[in-house]
């Protein structure tokens, strides 16, 4: 199934869950980049020839999409089931 067709066939509940997972993924990606930045600074210290690591939007959103896919594939059905049961 193509991605667009799959996305079109999702229910509103699934779309909200994916959006929530994306927000969580943004937080996790910011945390991961910050930890990598601290690790890089710890390794290189104040070496004047080392470059500074920055949090860029491309890296932040890219990691967030990766975390979102992992979260949705691992616990998406369970969360959807809980929400559908609680609203019924």
C-alpha cells in the first residue's frame, strides 16, 4: 500500500496519536542531540580546532520522525485500543 493511501485511510484517532507521538519524538530528539552535544564537548573540550555542534531544524525533525515511527510501530496499536475503549 502506498504511503498516501495508508495515511488517507487512518482514522482521526490514529492521526491524533501520530501527532502526539511526533511531539514526544521532538522532545526525545532534542534530548538526544543535546546529549550528543555534551558528549562531543566532553571529548574535545576546549580544543580550538574542534567545531561546535548545533541543534539544527533538519536534524531535530529528522530524528523526531525516526522516533515517531519507532513509537508508532511499537505501541501505536495498544494506545489506539486504549483510547477507543475509553471513549466507547
